[in-house]
């Protein structure tokens, strides 16, 4: 699993806690505390399909928001 920077309009989100980052490894996090666990649970999503909660974490991904992984 290599580090991948999300293209413009897309972000990596942790499916366990909802934190976001611009790259899979979290070197450029959006939310503080994006860590190794987040990287292991990360999926790539379109930013405009995310519903954020009061804590600025992803609460829901709307239909069509998840980008299917491509083989490495």
C-alpha cells in the first residue's frame, strides 16, 4: 500500500473515525490526529459528497462519493 495524494476535489477519509487527509499516509492531514490506524481504514472520496459533523469529521458519504480503488 503506497502513499497516494488525492487529486483536487478528492480526499482520503478514515472509515473508523471520519478524519480526513490529502494523502493516504496523513503527511498532509486535514484533521488533527490522522494516524496509522486511519491510513489502514482510509478510502478515497469526492469532497463534495461528504457530510461533516459538528467536530469537522465525516459523518456520512453520500451516494456516489466513494472512489473505487484501482489495482496497484
